[in-house]
């Protein structure tokens, strides 16, 4: 969770495969213990999809 708007997201994991497409959600719930977790998408909002290994430059919150 961030206290302010975020313009970029970086996620790294051995479970991520380069070239694979992933869906990004915000909200919902998560419970994490020692790096292992589970969660639900209840209340989450789909933000879009990304391809692992790709970088898309943005101009900050609101595209400015």
C-alpha cells in the first residue's frame, strides 16, 4: 500500500517469466508471512495488463 499515488510499479520474483503477460490489480486483501502470502480480489480494481520485462515510460500521475 502506498500513501501517495504511484506512477510506476516494479515487481521482482523468481515466479515471474519474461515475456509472460500479467494482470495488475489494486485494492483487495492480502496476508503475507515470511514472504509467502495469499490474498483475494474482493474489492480490487483491475488496472491493466503488463508484459514481464517490458518498460513503458509514463509522465507521472495523470500522465503529466
